[in-house]
């Protein structure tokens, strides 16, 4: 297990569409372990593989006090509603913005054992699911933010690291 460095804008890796994982082999298992270490090292709530320079459809989410969720090839299958929230990204340091996210999303994916899983998320989990799946498609939260809704962040108002 190891902490990997996090790519930040304007790294072109953040803009690539990540590839589907077809074989959850030992290198993917190592990637997942390293992503969990890296996310914890920066007190993040979620991390997607492109953020550590790996263009594969893998993401991890750890809600405070809960078990890590590993998502391989995740897809949003259903979403509902809109809500306006604050957001930030580990790959866009020093900024936060306001944008619309779904009230809830349902996601299908595989876990690290290759089992099919389905997760429904609202609030921070729903936000993290949408944010990390966006990363796998080369999309950053700033793409959803109107130019006058992006601010330099201060420590008092900082958002969760996604
Ligand atoms: Co992010």
C-alpha cells in the first residue's frame, strides 16, 4: 500500500474518459488499496483513479464513520431532483463552487471481488457518487459551475475533498 500523488488541473489525465476494467487483477487490487491510502492521507471522502493518473473506471468513497465503498465500472442508473450545494475537488485545490446535484442517485457497479452491487445515495453520498463518476468521464465539478459561482476557498468554509 502506498500514497500516490494527486493530479491537479490542468493535468490532461483529468480530462480523459477512463477505460472499463475488464479484469480485476492484482494491479487493480493494488490500485484500490493505494487509492484508499491516498484518500485517507488527504482526509478525502472520495477519489477516482484518474486523480492518481490511472485512466481506469475505479473509484473509492469513504463516508465518515462508514466502510469504504469500492466502485468498479460504476454507472448512474437513476437520479431524481435537483438541489443547489457547495462542492470542491482534490484535483482543483484552493477553490469551491456552487452547483446543482441530484437529490438522490442509484448506481450500479462491481465491488473489488467483482460482485454486482447497487447503491442508492443522497446528501453527501449522492454528491460523491456523482462527482467520482464524473471524474471517470473526464468531467470536473467546475464544468457544472457558473463562472460567478466559483470562489477561492478558505479554511472555515472548505468543502469535503472529493
Ligand atoms: Co474530485
